[in-house]
């Protein structure tokens, strides 16, 4: 990169410099925002470093929790069950079935699932569910909870399970023979009347926890499979179906959000937008550093031992659709305090490159399970636990 001389910068009119410098800085430092770009600024062009602190300078911060249904088809877990006001159901469809098994007589069919060890939140609770045929040809890689309703499933149970599976134990569920035959016939003839759109694992009222069963995104010895014993031309044979598509569909009402908290909830998902009143920040200054701090409320959180505790921060680009971009990770400074570098985002707001619609907050692992992060909100009575924004900036003459 050609070096920009101090004399060249001094010769620029102030207004042109105000436009060009932030754009150059943001272009070169966007992925790792820091203050390296400021070595180009001659000392004579500034009036010194100043500070703005949301707590010391009474900057208003507001939080807006919202629900954003997501697709979870890449998760290692298929979730099913009820826990208080939470519900989870899964769709499972065996695919790539050989067309060689038309006109068979099915003698038995067994679905085998392996407990992943994941639970929410009752570790010793009972999980109880039925299998129902899926009536709609969903795209499992995009479908979300709000796309599915009661008419999406058949009304006759094709199998059921109720119990407390061992930590890594397998469970075997007998499937209606006709359902298994329909899968084989449809693989041989796509015009067959009974389509294979999968089966729904739908919890019933005997369930008081949500369990995770390994999905097809795991080692072959852990994935779901179906064993079908049949006869064809008077010869008994067995086929094992191992290739599948799957998705978990979870929901919970907004009443799960604790008072004076906002909730970042995996699986559903609940996200949050923080808005900052930056009217005390002068326009067209150089943002040396902008740091966001916020605090985890462990009492209102549920974090499994393997969950990714990073929280993703993004700049809101559309306040209606809550579209976001320019993502940064917030990481833990200690057991409860998160920090995120918002320098590049605040600089864009300050020069008017993008409007200040706030930042989104969501969990890095939100499609993997049902873990949730309770975060102290701006309304929490203890000021030291509220979100805090600290800005270090330089004013240009």
C-alpha cells in the first residue's frame, strides 16, 4: 500500500479528510478493528482524546428481546419433549432408499435412536412421544417451527416411546408395518399414493423433559436407523435404512424471559437488539475504541458443558426485518462478564455510513440445542450489571 504522507493529509480540506479517512480506516481494519490506522493522523490535526461512558455520562441503552425461528437441520441433536412451557418435536426422513424393494410384505420395522445425553432441563425426567406420518413435503434444510401446524401430520400414531433412556443408551421403537412398506414402495415409484415425507416425533403430555437423540450429523454408530424385515417372492430379507434428513422444531412463549433480563435462547431462537443513544457523541470524530460490556445472569441461564459460549454481535441494517451484518464475537473476560469490540460499528454510525439501529445479539451455537443465556438488561437495579458502552474517540479540528 502506498504510504500517505503527512503533508498530503494536511493539504486536504477538513471536510474531504473527514470523509476519506474513516472510509480508509474501516476498509483496512474491518475484520480486526483496532486503532492502528490512527498512526496516519498528525498530532496537529486533533484536539486530543476524549471519552464517553454510558454509565458515567448517562447514555440511554435499551433492549428489545425478539423471537427469530431458525432451522436446526445441522444440529447434532434431534430434540423431542415438553419441559414446562417449552416444546420440541423433530422430523426424520429416511432417504436414498433402494428402489429394489417394491411389492414386499413387511414383517417388522424398528426405528433405533441413541440418546445423545443432552437434556433440557430435567436430567431425570421422562420423555414421551408418538410417531406420526408427515403429510407435507417440507424442505428439511429450511423449515422452521412456524411453518408447521397440526395438519402437517397424520392423526394415527405409527409408533411410540415413553421412558428415561440411559445416558448413551439406544431405544427401539416399533413402526407400523404399513408405514415402512410405504417408504419402500415410494422409493420404487414416486407416483405411489402414500408419499415418504418422513415421520414426526411428537411429544405427548407424559413428557416432562426434552431429550436429545443423535442425528445423522454424527458417527455412523450413533445415527438413527430403521431395520425392516420383509419377504419378497417368498424370500425373507432385511434392509437397514441409515441415510436420513432431520430437523428439530422448538418453541416457548415470551413468558420464559426473566424480569430485568433479556434472553438469548438456542433452538427457537430468542435474540436481542441493544440500542444506544449516541447524541452526546460528536459527529465525524475518529473512534479509537468502542467496547461493549454486559453480564451473564447464571441463575437465569442453562448452559450445557459443551456449548459454545460466544455471543455474536451484528450491526442492524434494517430495523423492520432486523437484518444484520458486520459480525463480531463477544467473549467472556471472566465467568460472567462479556466484552465485544464495536469500534468499526460505532465508526460507521458516527460518519453516517449506516444508520444507528443498534446491534443484534445471538448465540454462536443457537442451532445446536436449547441452551439459553440470561443477560442482565438495562433495567436491572444494580448499575454494575447493566450493559455498558465505553467509547474512546479523537476530535478533529
